C-alpha cells in the first residue's frame, strides 16, 4: 500500500488523469452533431438556442450540484461517490442515442451534468491530495495535456460518428465506464486511508484552516469569463463554419479539435513555464492568445482562417486550465480541497452554461463573425489589464497553504 508522501503509482496517475479528461471536454463532445440535431428538431420553436443548450445544459446541473459534491468528497466515501456519479455520467451522456424527444435528451444532459460534477471534483481533489508543490504544478501540466489529448479524440470521434448519424457522437460518453473501474481499483487504498484520517479527532481549527474566500473572489470571475468565452467555440463555431461553406460534421469536428491539438504540448510545459513566470502573467497571456484566436475566426473567409484561429486559441487554453487549479489549490487547506474543487468547478461551469445565453444577443446584434470579434477584443483587453495589474502589484512566485 502506497504512503501519501510517496509519488503516486502509474495506475493512480492514469486514473486521476482519466477522470479529468472525461469531464472537462464532456459538454463539447457533441458539438459537431448540432447542425443535424437542429435539422431533426426543426419544428420546435427556438431550436437554435435549444441546440446550444444541448452542449451547455450539463453545466447548469454542475453549477447547482458541484458545491454539494465538494462537501461530499470531504465528508463521505469517495469510492461510493465515484460509482454513483460515473453511472449518472454514462446514462445521461449516452441519452442522445436512445431518447426520442428533445426534452428527454435535455433531461439526459442534466444527468450528465450531475455525473461530471462528481467525477471532475474527485479528479481535482485527488490531484491536490496526492501531489504537492512543484510536483503538483507538473502534474497539472500533465492533466492539461491529457485533457487536450482527450479533447482531440472526443472531437474527432464525435465528428466521425456524427458524419454517419447525428446521434452517433453521444456514444463517446460510454468511455467513462472503463476509466471509472480503473479509478475505483487504483484509488481504493488512498480513499480508505483518507477516510480513517477524516474520522480521527481533530484539534481546534486555527486561522490557517480558514477557507480562502478572498482568493476565490479573484479566481471565480476569471474562471467564469474564461468559460463564457471558450464555449462560444462549440456553440457558435459550427454555424459560423456552415456560413463559410463548411458543412461536413467530420471537418467541423477536426477544426474544433485543432484548438486542443496545440494545447497538449503547451500544457506539458506548464510546470517549467510556471517556474519562470507568475501565475498572473500566465492568466493574462492565455486571455490574449484566446482573444487573438477569436479575432482570426472573425476575419476568416474560409476554413483556413478558422484553423489558424483555433491553433492560436489553443495555445491560450493549454497554459490556462492547469493555472486555475494550481493557483487556487495552493491557497486551500488540505481538509477543504473538496469544497474548493466544488466551488472552482461551479465557476467554470456557470460560465459554460451562460455562454450561449450571453452570445445569443451578440449574434443578434453583430452576426456570428461580429460576435467572435467582440469577444476577442474583450479577451485581449482583459489579458492586458491583468498584465498591468501584476506590474503594479506583483504576486509571489510560489504560495502553498
């Protein structure tokens, strides 16, 4: 049995990476199915907005349940929670294969969201428990790379299956089942040890054990805005490509997969990048890069311009995701990592759910290209603002709760 201060085994590492990779990209997997879904349910009023909610509705369930999931991680049996949430993930995720009505499919997306809230928080909390300091930064880089690699697989698989039938992309969600089995077996000894430690009498809580609400008040709005902007891609880019003359679901999936193709090598270098520049600088750089990618989308005349924009935005995504988790968990006491993971997850997915609702009036006012331009300009401005704020008041390079 491994000690908590030993480097985690390969099976544990793969299990935690698998949980993360199956959750971050869960909503966007079916993006290439949206045109076919919209055509199938064309008679339903407001189908364009409802089609966007197919991608982002799981985020509503995550927003409503992530905080509770975080508390359960800190107080309940993690292995039972893993089995429960993985089952919800699999049933809800594959609902697009068998649900006849759009409303049944939307209900399935809510169940998927409950599953994602559990599995993502578990993966994030385990990362905080099993890796510390610089090792955590390196692992978060590996996690970002795993998310990017899974995103490529999911986007391409979703596009490939949707090219045969628009329902096909929903089959990808069944991949949670083998990953959950591996996580259950590999993390069992650690879960039992944590349960024993949790049940021991605790000394009176010191001021060092207080939850860092000030840090959360900073990171949560950034996470929210990042996801609002990022999810403009799966909810609006397929229709932008359609307007540019690109209609093949496989090509649409490949173009969106390009966004995460460049993320993997950048994320793998996160530990080295973070050792040289501050987290605030990384936040600013990521927003600037994603904004420039959106501006390339806005000015594209065909799919080549969209591909360039996806590659640029992917650079920003690669350094961004591990930065949020590393920055926040470094400031959270060990006994509160589940709660912290739940609250950070809430901010992420509140942004995902709000994204189509925020972009809908922009599309009505400016059109699809104008929406990408407006969001891109906003992101570049935010990134530069973070750089200026860090120059005025630099933060320490390393902090550990």
